[in-house]
C-alpha cells in the first residue's frame, strides 16, 4: 500500500479492504469497485466500460448473477492489462459472512487465467480453520502461501534499540533489561513499554534509576492489560488450557499438534535447555497467577485446593498463624530453611508484580511432592486420620500426580499415555473421597 503510486504506473492496483466491516461478499466487491474507480480516475474510457458492467451488477436479480458481472469486470481489467491485488484485512470475519460457495468463488477468481485476481488475506486463524470443510471440492486455502508474523529474533531486537537511539534517545543496559523482563521479544509490547516511559519522563538519557515509581506503576497496569488481551485471544482460539499446560502445568490432555500450533503464535518458545517458556519472564509469572482462573484439569484443581486446605489447617493447629519460623526450626536438618526461603522468594516476586492477586500463604506455592514430603509425610499421625492406609502407600500416588503436575518442559505429551491420565484421575477421586469423608466426620 505504501508503494501504490509506483505500482499504478505499472497498472498494478493494490486495494485494502477491512473485511470486518461487511456482511457479504457482494458488499466487499462494491467497496472494491468504489476504490478502483478512484484509483483509475485518469482512464475515462475504461471507467465507462467498467461502470456499464457495474450498473448491470447492481440491477442483477440474485447473487449468482451479481457474481457473473464481478467476473466480467475482472476479465475486462485483465484484457486491458490491469492487475488487482485485493488485501483482505480482518479476514477472520469470513467465517461469519461467507458460505462455501463464496470461498469457491474467490478461489475461481484467483485461479482463472482470465481474471487472475491476486489475494492477500490477513488473519489470526489459518484459512484452513476459517473455510467450511467439504472434501468433494478443491479448497480455497490450498492456493495460498502462509507467512506468519513472529516475534523479534536477537538481530531484530538489536536493530530495534538502534532505531530508538537513532532518534536521539540514549538507553542504558539496565533499561533494556527491564524492557526485556516485561516484553521479551514482543514487538508491539516493546512499543507500548517505551511509549509509556518516553511520555512520562523528560530526559533523553533513559536509565532505570531515572524511571519513577509512578511510571513503573503505570507500566505494570499497562502490561497486565496487554497480557489479559493475549490470554483472551488464546481463549477465543480455544487453546488457553493448552498454553497453561505448556508453561505452567499440569500436563494432562495436550497433544503434539497443540504444541506445534501454540509455538506458531510465538507466545511460547523452546529455550536452549529444552524448556517451554513464554516470551517474557513477567508473562511467565502472570500465567502462574492466571492458572488458578483457568481450569486446565478441573479435577486436579479441586484436589490441589483440598490438600492445601488440609496442610494449612495442620500448620495452624501446630504452630498458629506464624508457622514458618517454628516449622523451619523443627525441620532444620531436612532442608526446611532452604525450602521456606525458596517459597518466600516466589511469594515476594508474585506480590511485587501482582499485588492482591498473589496468595499470601506459602503453601499455595507448593507442588504435589512438596505437599507430601514437606508436610503430609512429616506429620503422618495427623494426616493418617484423613488418608488412612500407610504413609508409604501414598508416596507413589503423589509421585504420579507430581509427574503430571510438572510443566511440559519435563513431560513430553507423547510420553503421557491414556493409562497415566486414567490412573491420575482415579487417584484424584480417591483423595477427594477421603477428604470429604473426613469432613463429614468433623461436622
């Protein structure tokens, strides 16, 4: 579009159409006609010929006739040596307004040597997902080559910051590190981040020390709003659970096809050591918090909440509200101090980043084997009233749940069989049954 004047000299006319504004393929081509007439205003004889066909198009009694006149206009343009490139932005709306015949019509316009219409579609979903499925007909999506919009690579990021500096703004390493913490290699978020900072400070030399607390506060809010939009997009695409399983866990029903699809978005990448991580450290932390709102595996969510409730109750009965110090002293020889410190750091990071959304209780930052080894096994006399059997009977149960609860980085989905899932579900149901039975006795 930026070169449309140069292209017009070659009789090539790119026309931009925002597909979300229209209700039918007919309305779309009416817009194409109006735009084309403006662009060829110096070709009076051609305008007369096109307008003759267009008037017949307008007066046509049904959609089939209208499509015939659209073809005639395009054939006329082809014989006159003109080439149209239709750029359909927001083409995701095609799923709402086009039927199978419309997709076939567009395919014919592009493939037919007499019309040879060039099409460029801009979508979030793939065309294969948008097009109605019909195995008896050739598919519209098959005539396209895909070009995916991706996040910045290492070289791209270097060029990005060079461009910032070329505008007379000096940025320190501490500042670019902070931007990376929030935005990673996400081009749009880097612009949002810098826009927020540059509009709130007067210096040309940007250092972390010069960014006020107020700017950081606004940045946090801005980033969280953008993150919410990303998650909403994943929800709209129906892959939010799979995203959570890749980054946060538990791994339950994700497939390799899901993995490949999410990787294509660029929101999740594979690190050098084979882990799956999101595009930024801050977004990773956000997903940890957000995972409590998105039921990756509802049955496990119930179990996790119930077990944590039991552990919190046990700790309160033994040590009161200020349990951390007393617990550490009692278990000093078993690495409790390092364990508690690790959980405190997790809590501090989350509280600093997400405020009230982050939990105040360290137990909420534990995983299945933490729950068993650090708490349940340690005071088995108390927990045995709930779980019954012997302590050693439960260790393999929590080990199996821990295996599923770990993020995908440590559990290739191909290695998680249906049998593994069924066993895990069985364990969860048994645990819930035991806890509910105990609760009834306590009433």
